[in-house]
C-alpha cells in the first residue's frame, strides 16, 4: 500500500519538476521552437513577400466615403445642423482670443505673461517669460506668435475639457475605463498626419480643422492622468468621507478631485506640450501662425526663416511648461498668508491692464519694426558655409553628407533589404518569438496579429522600410542614451549640465528638429533618422539616469564592502537592479522614434511617412488612412516586443 502511495505521489512531483525546469529554460525553449518553425516554414511555405491574396484593397470603400463627404458637406443635416455649428464656434472662439491679444498689445501681453509667471513661480521665471515674449517680437514674429497663441488657448481649453470629462468617466467606472483604453491608445499612437485628412474632409482647410485635430491629439494625456488621479485616490480618505455620510457627488468634489490635483495639473502640462507640438503640423491644413512659417520655410529649404519661426515655438513651450510645472510643485505646500498674498493676484491684474493701456495710449500695440532682428540671412549664410565646408571634404572625418551617405549605405540599406528579403511568415515568427521571450502568449499573439494586419492592409514593404529606419534610430538612441544616462547618474556635475539641454530638447516640437537636421544633412532617410534620435534621446537619458540613481544604496554598499570595483558594481549590481527602468527607456525610445521617423517622410524618409503626407496633400483618404493604420499596428507591435508583461505564476512557482 505504501509503495502504491509513494508511486502515485512521485509521478506528479516528477511532472511538476519537469515543468519547472522547462519554465526556468523558457528562453531556450522559445528560441528552439522558433528555429523549428522557421525551418518548417521554409520547407512548407517557401519565401516571398506578403501574398496578394491575403491583402484587402480598401481604396474603393474609403474612396466612396471620401466622395460622399465631399458631395454632402454643404447639404446633409449632420453638417448643416451640428458640424457646421461646431466649426463656427471654433472660428469665433479663436478670433475672439486673437482680438483680445491684439487689443492688449505687445506691452500688455508681455506684462501679463511675466506677472502670471511671477505669481505662480517667482521672479526668475517671470524674467524668463518676459524675455521669451520679447524674443518673439525681436525675431519679427509677434503677429504669428499671437495667432499661434490664440489657436493654442482654444485648443488646450477644449482638450482639457474633453480629456477631463473622459478621465472622470474612466476614473469612476471600471467598464468605461476598459472601453476607453484602446481608444486612447489609438489616439496617441496614430500619427497626427493620418487623422488630419478625415478632419479636413469634414471641416475643410482652415482653423476649425486645425483646432479639432489638435484636440484629438492633445486630449488623451489629460484623460489618462485624470483617470489615474481619480482611481489612485487614498482609500482611507475615501472611506472616511463615506463614513461621514458624504454623497457620491460630495466625495468627488471634496475628496477625489482635491487628491488628484497633481495629476490634473500634470495632464494640463502634457496637453499644452502636445498641442504646441501640433502647431506646425496643423499649419499644413491652414492653421496659420508660427507653424505655417516653419512649414513654408522647410518646403523651400530656407533654414534661416524656419529657425526664426521655430525659436518662438520653443520659447512658448518652455515658458508654458515651466509655469504649469511650477504650479504643480506648489500643490500640497502651505498656502501663502498675509495681506501681500491676498492682494497679489489683483495687483498683478491691475499692472497688466495698466501696461496694455499705456501701450494703447502710446500707439504701440504692434511690435515696432525698428526693434526687429533679421536672423534668416546670417543663418542661411552659415548654412551655405556648412554646405561648402562641412558637407564633404573634411580631413580625416569626412563631412556630414558623407556621414549620412555612409549611414544609409552601411546601416539603413542592409537592414531594410534584410527585412524585405525575409519571407513574410519568418517575420511573423520572429516577432512572436521576441514578444514571447519577454511577455506572455497573449502579448505574442497581439504582436503577431498587429504585424499581420500590416500585410492585410497591403503596405508590407513600406512598413518594413519604416521598421528598418526605426530599428536603426532606436539602436543609436539606446547606445547614446544609456551611456549618457549612466554617466549622468554617476556624476552630479554632468547631470546639472545636461538638465537645461534635456529640458529644451523635450519641450521642442517635433518639426523644429528637422530644421538643423536639414541644414546639416540635407534630405534623405539618414536625416529623418537623425531627427528621430535627437527627439527620443532626452527621454531615454532621463529614464536611465533616474533608474540608476534609484538603485538600493544598501546593495551598492554591500558590493563595495565585498571589494567590488566600480565597473563590477555597474555591471553586476546597478544595471541588473535598474532593469525595469532600462526596459521602460527602450519602450519610450521606440515610441518616440516612431513618431518622428514618420514626420521624417517630409525630408526624404519615404515609406509609410511619405504615404501619409502624400495622402493628405492629394486628398487621398485611402492612401493616408491605410498608411496611418499601418503605423498604429507597427507601434503596437514594437510596444509589445519591447515592454515586458508580468506572467501569472502558480503557487510556489
């Protein structure tokens, strides 16, 4: 009897041990399984690109939808009685804000900006705000700056209102939260150019389309952070409020929303940044302002004019970012008391009104032409000099054009050709294996289906071209970002030196990166990759440095007491313990690179980015939306492949 019991208990134990052994060698099992699938696929399926019989042609249905919108835009009740009123409301709102800014004059607007910054963040930021607005005037961009500011005020207000309402619903109701997550994911991953086209079809070229496209792009951060703040409210505080008999509305107004103030203000900050990043993109559909100046200058490769219009965009972004960030830091601190604190805001408002009246009485509403500085000609002369002396022929190192050509020949072309040479099924197997190595089978299935959807859409080869640019840019970004982030984490002085540089890079709109890149490298795929690297690098550096600094000091001290060298501490302690932060840096690098590689289609990047821009320029809904959907699928696949997911483990596993 005992022998029977022993045999019965030993068999399951042996089976469990075998499963545990396989789980410990999961990577090897997945890799071997992937290799077997590759061999079987080569024998059974063969090679080749995505088969045409598995692709779906959407040009007919999308073309029909485009024709219907154009034919019914002036007669259908939906346009006449709803969308038309929305368009008129947007136009009137932007015009009203713009007229107020013009009536205040340059003195009133500059004084109001400085006084607002002073009340929120102190004298230093007030001086920064005054200098920023003065620089906009000195560059001869005062009127375009006011046009952009009016557009941004209306777009940010609408974005914050829409995002707060969506976030409120998602924060209070689990079902709404689950339903909104994929919608917000799509809104954030879909490139701006892709949804400019349907907006233009509905509202036409002009301010309404620009504002509404900006709202779609800038509302998701506010919605996400509002939901995060509401769902993360302290359970003890909420329970105490409920025990005191507070109703649901009272708990929301007196407990949840006050506890979520930091997240709400961060959402406002992020919405402002994303709205400003749309300033140039929206100019393609008639937004005007600074974005239109940058876009027109880039179209004619006038680097000086583009820089003159790009600098005010960066200055606006920096000032607005600092003001909202400072307001967020003040939340939770002791409120100011005393007579000066009570009268601070009325005094600031009175001084701003006095400055505006003084400017009006002096007849100086517009920025004086005599106070402008033309930087376009000197910048263009500098660009011409760089073209003559730095593009090629530099001893030993070569020129920037040589670097771009070599990077294209040695890196971009081989990676693209290699991806396009692989059979379509091999690409799907490799994607599944990579996703399975760091995630679950659901992660792998999502990544494979996203990649397969690209083939179904009929843009397999352009998507692989875009993927090659993304992979090359991510590799350069990660190598440079990890090295810089590790150095910054180990050197306080370097971290202080890098902070203002990273701040400027992170607040700079995407299009502005193209200006120096075009000046140095011309046009092509390599410049598009260079712009993507510069755009994604700050986030990777910051996350890496933060992760390295967050390593447990006890672990560092223990390794030091055991005689570990600095190199051993880095490789065996800091990097392994900072692995989650490093993986997050990889994920963010991929997402940010993908965003700018697409915009790089304007400077010769080609592939899906070019298809999106071409579809917008030609009014081709099928080409633009299909390429945009493929970009969403590519971003989803890269996100799943680079972001590990937790695996459920059994008890005792």
